[in-house]
């Protein structure tokens, strides 16, 4: 069992969400460079798979 204060759990979750958003952004850049005709579909599918609510 690991016990953490609620504030620390919230901070860890917030950090994980930020990491996922950063990964999505980098993957989008990669897709635009390597799969230009499919980049939008790839990044949209990735956002769905990561369950991201994107605000662009």
C-alpha cells in the first residue's frame, strides 16, 4: 500500500495529464512531417485513445 496526501495525488495526476498533452503535441508534429495527408486523423485518433479533451 502506498499512502499519499490528496494534494500530492492531485499534483501527480496533473503532471501526468500535462505529459500526455505534450506527447500528443509532439506526435502531431511528427505526423505532420511524416504523414501529412493523414496527420489530422492520426492526431484525432491519438487524442481519443488518450482520452484527451483538447482545447485548440
